[in-house]
């Protein structure tokens, strides 16, 4: 398989996942797509070195984080949310619950938001998150604790019933 | 609300995603252009370098601040090529001697080491305490004595020249000591650490002075004297900074940043003693007399601000953070002046100190040895 084809195949597989991560960070699907495109372009430049698939994904995530944290166009989800709610969300839960977590994320500093998304969406370990973001594992832990406290404050404590009703329809 | 709920909510939030555009193809085309630009040797955007370096290039994109800075002047900070130590070294803290010629580090292996600031070479052997790890180091104002604070709760005195221990240790605490410092006149020594206790000691006789000063939390991470020696500022593990009158040993003030959900990282008095800069997640200046915040909060980084110092003239603040950023701030207007982009994975900074002569900075990091930086002007 040609060099470029190999990259494109990787990009096809990786981009949906990367875009979702980017969306959780910036709350805007268009911006998320831009970020992923930029990140993947940089991945291509390094492609010869990182062609092994699992290394490529980690590299792509790291590059995406760099692009996101550096991007001055970072929007806060609450500003653009009204554009994003589709008219016919057949299986999707009520818009309010999506609004809730994205609003809560918007209240976190970008670094803390990145930690939350990497740990609880991408399911990376503390060490992996530290490697992606270039900080210490201790920093990741303290960021996580702080972020969860803040999220709890914003989201409020839910009863088990309310939670089940919301998410397990 | 536990982690599982958060996971579920995040998974939820992405439902109803729109179809993906031709991202892969566009990325390929953009990547080819980027690669061409890089090969042509054009600096292009910093993004090109970011794509190539394995290092984390966050520093190169400091939002809103170009290397020249809005003030239009280049950063006053220059990287020095070397480092104090070898790649495996991981000092936690660094401290300058009063003549700015020696740097003491408290290393990850529990020892203290002395380094020549000029040559960056280790001076003599490492200083070890049997059965304990050294966490704090400080020079006496005369510069001939180094005091170490260790995990056994003891403060020990060492000859800077011979590295031999001088006299008996001070049994300062039953708990780990984290911070030790001399008063500017050398007459007092302050210790702090686990157990939430801050104590003063006679610098010569090593006997306790007064009663322990108790914080309401279990750990005091740092204690510093004001430039005139009349106040102490202590950093609690819950994010509170307390000000104490040294003579009466009574608390005279408290700075609580309710927005800061976490750890204090560093504190620094201005040279005139009127301002205390406090670095946590963000950076704030506080009036020492009124205990109120002065001016705007500064945001050096998306991550914790791990170190802050004032320059000698008090006009500039310098900060470091774990995402490879060193930044300068106008101490009066709180505007960012410049950012120093630092490449390399071992420059995720964990602390910062300035030499007494104001010409050098010393940084420690999470992944590498301590480094020195020249300060111009």
C-alpha cells in the first residue's frame, strides 16, 4: 500500500473518534472537524516515523490536544449549542442533558477540560494522559479531582432514579 | 456523581453528531503542503515544527502572545545550553546562594547537591541524610551554611565548603518537613511541612523560638519571609496563604482564593515587600497590608502555574508552567509581556527561583535536571 494510502486509511478510521474528542473540548462540530483536519495534517508530516497504528493514534491525540489548547478560536460550548441541536434526534436523549455536561465542561479551564475528556471519554490512564499533555501524573490527578469537584457543583448530585431515567432509556 | 456518570454524560453529549466531511483527504493535502514547507526550511507557522517534534509544542502557541510580545520587545530570558545534572536527574527544588554563584538542589533521590552557577557542574559530593529524603534546601544569608529539611522532620546544617554536617540537627517536627528558610538577617530559621505546623528557631543556637504556629490543615507546603523579615507567608495544602507576624507569631492575615479549587504552587514577595504574588492554577497579586487582591488575575497557562518570581526591580513577574512555558508579566498592569517557547520534553517546569543578583533563573521540571536561564537587563 502506498505511503499516502496508508495514511488515509488511518485517518479514515481515526477521524470520527478524534472529532468526537475535539467536540467535547470545544462544543462545536465544525471547529472540531477543523481541529482534526489540522492535527491529521501534522500527523502526515510525521507519518514515516509513526506508522505503527497504535503509536499513530496516540500521536494524533497528542497533536489534537496541542492544536486545541493553542487554538485561539476555542469556543465555549454554551455559545454555539443552539446551532447544534438537530431537529430530529430520534434516539438521542433530550437536548437539555447534552447541554448540561457541555455547559459544565465549558466552566472548566481548557487544561482541566482536556484532562476530563482524555480520562473519562478516551479512557486513558493517568500516565497516558500525562504523556499526551506533557505534564506530571500528579498534575493529572489533581486536575481530575478539581475538575470532578467542579462538575459535581455545576451538575448537582443526581438521584439514581433521575440518572437512570436520563441515560438508560 | 461518580466517574461512571461523567462517562455516561460524555458519551451522551456526542449523540446526534453530524456526518463527517472529507477530513482524511483534506488532511492529506494539507499535510503534503506542510511537509513541503518544512523541507524548504521555511519556519512557516510554528505548527510545522510542532508536527515534527516529538516534544509537546504547546509553548510555541501561547495564546495571545507572540515571542516578541505585545510590548514589542523580545523576551528578557535566554536559554542556556546546558543543564545541571544528567538526563536521569530529577530535582524537586532549587535555591541560590546569597552571592548567586551556587545553586543547591533537593533531588529526587533524596540527596542535596551543590552546583556552580557558572559551569553548571556539581560541586563536591551529594549531601545525604541516612534514612531520610531531603525536601527543602536553603542557604544562610552569610552563604557559608546550607540547611536541609528532610522527611524525618529534621533540619540539618552543612558547611557549604566541606559538605560536612555542622552540629546537631534540629528535631523540628514528628512529620515530614517540606520547606525551610532563613530570615533575611540570618537570626531565625523557619520550618514547615506535614502536621500543619510552622516553627521558628534561633539560627545560631538552634533552639525553638516561641510556640508552634498551627495551620488548620494537615500540610504546609511552603514558608517564606518577607524582605524585611517581619512577616512570614505560609502556603497551606488547601490553597490558603497565611500571613504571620514574626515577632508575635500571630496570624495577621489570610488570602483565600475561592476560585482556586486546588493546590498552591508558589508564592513570592515583591522586593519592596508590599505585594505577595500567589501562583496556583492562576496568578494573583495580593496587598500585604490590606490582604486584598490587587488588579486582575493573570492566567499564565492552561495548567498550574508552578513557579513565580519578581525581578529585582519589582516591575516584572516571571512564571513557569508544566506545558513548557516561561512567561513575563508587567507586575503593575498584569499584562503579559512575552513568552519564551521552550522545546524538549524535559522542560515541563515544576518550580522557579531567581538569583539574588537578579541575573539568573533556575527551573526544575518533572522530567529532567535543573536548568539555568539568563535574565537580561
